[in-house]
C-alpha cells in the first residue's frame, strides 16, 4: 500500500503551540506520531513524506536515525523548508534511512506531491498533494493537505485521498494567500 504524510516535525517543541497539537512536549509527540504511523503503515508499504519530517539538522544524525528506525515502511522524502541540509545526508549508502529523495516534487499515482503549494512547480490544473500549511486547511481548491495536523496525526493512504476527492470539481485558487497567513 502507498501512504503520504507531511509536517511531522519530529523533535520540534514549538510546533505543539503553533498548531495547538494535543501533546505535553516533543518527546510525547514523537512517541505518539511513531505509534500512529506504525498502526497504519506496514513494513512492506511505501510512504511519501511531503517535507518537514524533523526540525533537527545534520548535526543531529543519530536523532534522525533513532526516529527512522522505529517507523515502518519504505520512506521516500520530498524535502520541505526544514530539510535544508545536503541531500546526501538523507539517503544513499551513508544516508540516515530514507529510501530516496525527490525535489521539488514527485508524482505518485497521478498526483504530484510537493511540500509548499505556493512555491511548487506542479501542474495547477489538476489535483496535487502538499504539506507546509499545517492546520490552515484540508482541501483548498485543487490542493489536498496531507499533513498530520489535519489528518489525526496519521499518514493518509492514497486510496483515501482518491475517495476524498471523488466527484469533486477542481477549483483552482491562489493558495499563496493561505500560505502567507500561515507563516510556516
């Protein structure tokens, strides 16, 4: 099965306040995000992460490895604004546990997946999946937010996304105004 998620922000204490996440601290948030991920994703599944996986940087390599080793599935990342390190840090023979990395977007089952919908290079005349907007909206025009803040802190299956948009018309809106308000 294929899954998609975004904006986990592992290790990010301030995201709890910014997005009103129901966790006491980052450690408790991390444990719950891992638990909810593993309830959904099976070891043989593939999961696409639309950015902002973790707030830590390359100097926190062991933290990344610690988190990634606990998460089931083949993990593929589309970098977000918090993934600012050299891409070789994330995958490859000496990487920390991602299967591959794709920037600025990756197309999966007919859906472009990117991090920031206002900066993306995707075809705006069809549905696409994003992160970055946290709790600002779930669907806006032809954009589906796959971030944890609007998906009960869980990954979303590609089948669920198809059901969510089934029968909906594409309404193309200027998503930049929504992003500017979020400031994330």
